[in-house]
């Protein structure tokens, strides 16, 4: 995998997977999933050094922790399309006895899932532990996380942020899905986040801003810059400006699709905007 067109085609297919998965069970979270599709496609197919078959320990490879676990549809699709588990299993999303629970959990033994997430605010702490373990093991690989911006309203995030900087956890790249929206409306209305760049810097982090968080070239460039900042004594934060619902016109510009599935007619409209590229599951 390498050129932008291939990554774009994969992203479009991931968008179809997300839409079809949540439609299939009339539940789940399409908004944030669609907004983070480019980022996770880039991370898993271009940036991270991954070993397959999957091992829970993840020694000698880069690790990723999804902290905003409600965007599981995009995570599952990207993992399946990267070869962690069969693409056909996407059809079991949120069904009884599935390994693809609404919020990811390692109890199900799904390849690629190393933590339970969904209860917001916890992923950074786990990732810090994993990053410290890598240092103790002499493993020079990196640890990546993804968080919602609304998730940053959880106090545990800031305990983790203080700890990571205080202990020089410089093999960690934590990305914030900075879509300006959360379950009940704009973050600015629910609880303003203030100047996030200044806040992370004040906590002792290096901060990289990706203004075009739905643009593959911009994401790859931003991740390159972030990677170059690792190993310099500070943890690295990426502020990724995305659009919730990106790729489906009637889902963009609103928080309404944070956790709502499209009906049959809406699905057809959304899929028409994202033509099949690599084959539906
Ligand atoms: C500890 C905790 N509190 C509340 C929730 C309910 N909840 C799920 S998603 C969400 C909104 C989070 O906003 P953000 O992280 O910005 O995600 P986005 O809506 O952008 O996908 C909330 C409050 C939760 N999952 N965990
Ligand atoms: Mg958000």
C-alpha cells in the first residue's frame, strides 16, 4: 500500500463498511467514524509498523489504542481490511455473540483489540503504560492513541497528560479527533475546550496541528512531523481537525449523526456518494 489513490479507495470502502454496519443493526456511531476514516486508514496502512498475525503483547511493533471506543465501526473496518480478521465478519457488528461489540473489548479475542474502550478517558493511561513497557523492554517502536475532543473533558486525560510529560514518555503520539462536536452538540457549547494547543504545551507536550484531517496527504505529512518529534523527551499530541460525518453530505456539519444509524433511504443516498471500490463485505 502506498499511493494516495489506493488509500483514498480504501477510505471510501471503509466509509461504506461503516454505513452498512450501523444500518444493519440500526445502532452505532457513524459520525465520528466517518470523520476519522482517513486517519485510521493512513495509520494502519502507511505509518505504523505492524506485525500479523496479531499478538496481544505487541512486542517489536507499533501499537494503537482507540480511546474513543464508540467509533468502533471505523476501527473494525480498518482492522479487517488490513487483514487482522476476515472482512466478512463485519456483518456481525453489534449482533448477539459477535466479537464486534458496539464498544471494543479484548474479552472477545478479536484480533487488533488490546483494550476495552467506550468508557471515555481511559485510553491515554493504558497507552502510557504500554509506552513505558516498550522503553523497559528496549523496544524502540511507538505507541499511538486516538481520542475524541469531547473525551478531553474527562479528568483522567489530564492526569495522563501530566504523567506522560513528567516521566518523559516520548515514544507516544496521542491524536485528538478535533471535530468540535460531541454527543449533545458543539464542544464549545457543552464545555469549551479552550486553547488545546496551549494546554498540551503547558503540560509539557509537543503539539502538531493537522488542519485538514480528512485529507490523506495532509495526514501523512502531519504524522511524519509527529514521528520526527518522538524520542526528544516529550510526548507528542496531534490536533487533527476533522469533520464529523465526512463523506456523506447530510451527515456533515452537525452532531446529529454522532450515534444514529441511517434508515434504508438514507443509506442508499449515503452509499451513492461513496461508490464501492474494493468490494462490500
Ligand atoms: C466516561 C463516559 N462518559 C460519557 C460517555 C457517553 N458518551 C459517549 S460518546 C460521548 C461524546 C464524546 O464526544 P467526542 O469524544 O467528541 O466524540 P464524537 O462525538 O466527536 O465522536 C459521550 C459523552 C461515555 N462513553 N463515557
Ligand atoms: Mg468530538
